[in-house]
């Protein structure tokens, strides 16, 4: 009593999971070198700095860098500066360097393999990775039930699904037993150039499903640092994002900061996963998140309007992902 609370990142409920997560969270795919090579010591330092600054949610997958991201994150978790019960880890199953397999046997084995790499004895959330590449009926009838067994054994605490097309979420959530799928991880649909995730928010809230939004920088298109060669966006979208980037640069402003401010402003989204792999970027993004939370962010509304105008012709433009029938 009477002590002055340090201004920091607050926590938000993740649907009905009982988990509370920070508005900005740590996407560990860059630790698998998917956005360029990262030194292991820098990767580990960035995870530890994130934890020290209050970020309490870390996401990874065995797919990122063909298990490399999990191994590097695992090394960082081994010497984490905060206790295990104070942070949340999600990893994924069903997507691997070798391809897709959402079968019960594979995902069950996958969780054990991930736990070993992560140096953990449980993960808080297990997410079926990019389910549009599999059979959605298999996800409902086989994958989720297999993960529910792992929940009983204590190896996983909550179950989620991820993927690009937004229709996959209703398909699975309308068919899986109530409460079986507790979170969704959507990506590239809540950013300066794409807000299509918002249409799904009332439905998800109604179901009590936690909303994780990833890639607020549109997987690098809005990073100001260029994007990876594998980026699947149509060239029209890439060109518009490049133009918006130039407009920011010409005014000495960071498009990454603007994009993050924009994504974090919406409090219906429990948490926004940003790919990070350097201490400086972690510090910058935490600072931005705290400013947005405390409404002290100096969002440059004029610049935002200019950028939105440039992006208007490509608004909500996306790209094909997964099997055609999905
Ligand atoms: P992102 O939009 O977060 O962009 C990441 C890129 O932006 C990286 O190159 C990073 O170094 C750079 N960056 C971050 N902050 C910056 C800043 N302040 N200034 C300049 N550059 C900055 O895309 P992402 O990494 O693909 O998405 C975030 C995370 O979400 C992933 O790491 C992953 O954990 C998760 N994700 C999951 C899925 C899925 O489940 N299918 C898909 C996409 C992302």
C-alpha cells in the first residue's frame, strides 16, 4: 500500500482460458532465421529482455526454421529471468519442415518433441498450425480429440487453431465440442493494410474464444526493413506497402511504429504477436505498447491518414493459402 506502481505492460484475458497476456507478445519465428540470420546469443538476449520488460507470452512452432526456432527459444527458456508460472508459451503441431500431418499419432509425438526442444514439461497452448492445408474435418474429429487427451495428461493446457483464411475458424468452432478449441491465432488480418479479422470478433467473443492476432507488420511489409523473399503477398500489395513505407521515411517516421500503434489500439484483440529477435526491437515495441495502453502514444493521425489512403486500393487484399476446398 502506498507504493508507486511502475508503469508497465498490463495483462488482458485470453478468452475463457483463464490466461492473462500482454497486449504485445513475442513471436519467435525469426529465431528460426526465417527473416534472415540471427545470432543465437542475440536471440536469447531478446527473449530475456522481453521477459524482463514484462512481455509474458511467447509463440513458436516446430515448423519455424525446421525446429531451429524451438531449439533456440528452449535455450532461452532454460535461463529465463522470470518464473515459469508467470509466462505463457504456445507451440504448434501439424506443420513441419517436411510437410503437413494432423494425424493423432503425429501430433501426439510432436508435442513430446516440442517439449524436449523447449525444455518445458508443459505448454500453455498447443495450436494446430495452418489448418487450411489439412482436412478441417480431421482437425475436428481427430486432431483436437488427440490434443484433448494431452490436456488430460498435463502436457498442454489449452488448445488453439491457426491459419490464414478466416472461414476456417467458423468451420471448426461450429463443429468441435463446445470449449474444446479455446483460442485462435489469426495472422496478417489485423494491420494497417488488412482489418478483416474484425468481422469475426463478435462471433469469437460470443463463443468465448481468445483472439491472438499475429503479424501486425504484415510479415515484414510494414517493417521499414524490407520483407523476406518468400513473402506470399501479391505484388500490388507489396508495392503499396513499399510506397507507404517511403512516405513515412520521407517524414522521418517509422512505419513499424505506426503499424504497431494501429494494431495495438484495438482492445478486443487480447494480444498481438510481433516477430522479434533483437534487444533493441524488443525495447522499442514494449515502449510503443505501453504508450498505446496508457493513451500517451503520440499517434500521428495525419501520417496515419496518408498511409491509409495509399493502402486503400489494396485494403484487405490477401493471397491463396491451403487446399482449395477450404
Ligand atoms: P511481423 O509482422 O511481426 O513482422 C516481423 C518482422 O518485423 C521481423 O523481421 C522483425 O524483425 C520486424 N520487426 C518487428 N518489430 C520491428 C520494429 N519495431 N521495427 C522494425 N522492424 C520490426 O510478422 P511475423 O513474425 O510473421 O509474425 C509474428 C509472430 O506471429 C511470428 O513470429 C509467429 O510467432 C506468429 N505467426 C504465426 C502464424 C501461424 O500460426 N500461422 C503465422 C504468422 C505469424
